C-alpha cells in the first residue's frame, strides 16, 4: 500500500505506514502524533510522572475527545479495483483534519491516522481494538463515553444497495433483497427488514460506538433508493421536509443502528468527500423513514425565518429595513439563495472557515452550520436578488 499522503506530519506517516504494512513504528513518532492531536484540541500534551508512554498517549486522546473519538476506515483495494487509491487519499486527508484515532503496529494509539481494511469483518475488529485501547478500566459498569467512537467514517466504493469493504470490492455489506429493483416505491413508508450483513456489521461495532454515533459513508450513491437510476433530481432535490432514500443502504443501516444514531451518505456519484448531493438518516434527520437533504440541517427553518426579517436581507429584496411585506414569499427567495450558497461552498479545494464542508457537515454538522451561516452573512449579495416585480 502507498504511504500516507504528503500532507501528513512525518510522525503520523510513520505510524500510519506501520499499521498498514505491518512494520513497527518508532515510539517517538507516535508521541509526536498524539501530542499534535492534543494541542489541536486544546488538551495538555504533557505526561504524568511514573506513567508509561502508552498510558500518557491514551490519556491525551481521552482528554482531547471527551465526547468520543473519530475513526476513519478505508477499503484497501487490490490493484484490479479502479480508483482504489482514491479512498486512502481521502481517508488520510480526513484523518488528519478531523484528528481520527487508530492503533499502530506497536499497539499504541495514534491520532491523525486512517485505518486500512481488506475484509468487512476487519471493520468491527479495528473499531473494537481502538475502543479497548482507550479503556482505562475494563471492569467499569458504565463505559466512559470518551473511550467510544462517536463518528465512524467509511471510505469505499458504493451503490444504492451497499458498499464494498473487501479488497476485491465485493459488496458484502449490503441492504436486504427486500429493497431490490421495483419492489418498493420511493414513497413507501413501510418498516423495512434488515439484511444479515447489516445486522452482523452493527453487532460487530456495538459497545465500541456511542448510541448517537454518526456513521459517514464516503461512498457513491449509498443514500439513493435502490432500483432508481441516478437522475438530475438526485443532485438538486431539496424541497423542505422532503424525505427520500428510504429504500437505500444508508436508510437500512440507520435503522439497524438504533433511534439515536445517524447515517450520512451521498445520493449520487461524485467526489469522495466534497459532494453536496447528500442526505442524513436517523436521529439527525428527526427520525422516521427516509432521509432529508443535509442542507436542511445546516440551514434550518428557524435560521432562514430570522434572516428574512433582517435589514440586510430586506434591503436587498425591497430596499427597506423591513419588516417583510410578504414573509412567505421572501422565505422562498432566501431559502433558494441559501441553497445556492450551500452548493457553492462544497467542492474539491473549497473551504469555509478553513474547513472542507463536504466532510465537516457529516462529522460535525453543528460546526459546519455555524461556518456556513457566518459565511452567508458576508456573501449573501452574491446569491440573493430582488424578486421581479
């Protein structure tokens, strides 16, 4: 496998290479990687006297992640799988930016590390290994949240029926055949059954992930309904309250994870991480069948309604300081402008507040929302125009 991307710090690259290739990595490199993660999170990077380097490193990770850690796992495809190296590249980028945690070949925790797998079963094994490495007391009645995974990002090829986590890109993690072509309409709200592979996958990570885990599928089309070819509407559909994808793999996975969990996924083929055609299922979508466009999470109705009444917006729409003469019509104009702002903010090489929104909106939607709303305040005139009279 190739080494970590050239943006990685040398210390993290050494540890990540050791994990992927089975070579031992120096303790100094791991110490440097963990220290960097602690500093980014505002945690102290100094160890306690009399403790081992591994214990120091574990405490740094625990202190830096009180609500749980982020884990990035990618399918390490063989040379016969097209675009296989893309998933390692994007997983490495994500791991560095989000401070993802892994376990190196020496058994020590590493921050900023993407984890490679060649079989589906290894996903659960790696997640459980990270959890065990973070546990300070295995006999505790209640598992500490900071020893669990709060965000699990999977990087792999995808289709509406599943994702390929095997080295040969076999889709062994897939939705039930009950959702096969033509068997369910997009508007069907009947409770779905769950495939054996999804059930086994969820069982494999249970206990190591938080109840409200956010699983992010950086895979094409996993949020699109099975039996439906990709269409223009999959890119642009963002009607308020619209629920789609209830027959998708992402929807089935969300249901299997439980009512507190959420699954984020793309509805189309496109860039691995920077794809605005995305939906969220489960708790972050308000529960229920199907998923909502992530745009609705980032620009909630309350924010749009408040913006409608601001003098800045009213000056653009009506050349007055307000109040709005037609709040309903203005709401529609402003919401459309925000949709265009959202789309313009996501793409390869684009960032808002220094963060690539395509990945940020899945791992930390609250922060992504705050960044986008602040950016909107300074750029609204690029997207909002006075209505025709």
